[in-house]
C-alpha cells in the first residue's frame, strides 16, 4: 500500500464527472447546433464519416463519441470546439504561464507535423513494399474497389437491418430523382454488396453475406 501523505486525488465535477453526463452534454450540444431531424443525422455522418446508428446514439445520449470521432467533431463543429476550449480554459485546467505557453504551443505544432510526416511515410512504405500490392500479384480480372456515396451507405445499412426498402425510399428521404436512386442501387449490385430476390413486384433486396 502507498503511504498516506495527506493528498487527495482531484474530484471531477460537471460534464467530466462521468460518462453519462458527458454523453448527455454532447447530445445537447449537437442538437443545439444541428437540430433533431434526419437532416441533422446526415450532416453529422458527413462531418465524421460515422454510421447512422452511431450518430443516433450520440444524439440520444446513449454514449459520447469515441476519441477518433470526437476529434473529427472538434475539427468540423464550432460548437464542440468552443465546448472543448471552455474546458481547457476552465477552472479545472492547469493554467499555463505566459512564459511557458509559447514553447508548449511550438512543441505541439512540431509534434503534429512529425505525426503527419510519420503517417505519410508509413503508408507509402506499406504500399511500396507489400508483396500483395506488387503488379505480379494483381489479379487480371479483379474489379476496382467502389467508393460508395452517402445514400448508398444509408441504403445498405437499411437492408442489413432487414428493412424492405427500394428506390422510392431513397428518392423520398434524400430528395433525389428516381433515376438517381436506381443508379445508387445498381452501383451496390455491381459492387457485389446487394442482390435482388423474388419477383419484380414482390421481391426484395438482400445484402451479400
């Protein structure tokens, strides 16, 4: 056991007092910035690249964003950024003197630049030296990877969840033409992510397992 020295650990209060309190605070801030509609969900999906289910969990305060998504929100959301700055400048934070503030910020900028450079070098080295990426290992008829748009991600999630959706649902929810909606579904079929079972009138789309 550690010897008692009369010191107590600091007790966190307010929004940092627990995970539930933080989740509720983030939910209130996101709803204040974006509202509580499906358009708000789409906007947050676009900002963070999170799934629809994950964004709904944030807005309902089921849990707060994890580290990666929280950092993305700090970059893309003025409200979340102001919230974090308020925490940094609040009474619970350790203040920096003006003399030490400048070198700390300079070190932070250098660390960020070094991190970006290390990441770029690492990904380049993996691409160039991985034998799986060599031209001799490239299958002749391997299709190019397909980049799905936001509507296609949304539609595929609905199908995986078991919903009986089609082009009309894409058209109604995303406010696009029926031709565009059908093109989205056709793209998912070409990518091998979606198949159609049954008759033309009573069939349904299913995900490829």
